[in-house]
């Protein structure tokens, strides 16, 4: 959805270099096919962060 040739790679590079992952929500980036893709601190942590956010958003 970036819409610029090579843009997805630029976004991936910036996300990979992010030293404060939770403050800058790079964990919300998903692959175009819907998968999680790589995450510096592992897929389990990425899933936990997304599920925690989802729970807070739907807790009313």
C-alpha cells in the first residue's frame, strides 16, 4: 500500500532501525499478504503487543 517503487523496502529499513519499537508503533506493520513478517524482538512479542492493543481498544 506504500504506492512507491521501492517504498516498502524503505519502510522496512526504517522500521528495522527503530530503537524504541513500542513508542514508534512499527509492530503494527503487516506484510501485504497479511502475515507478520520479521520483527526485531520476535513474532511472539509482536503478537502479544497487537493482542494487548486490541484488547484495550475493545474493552469499552
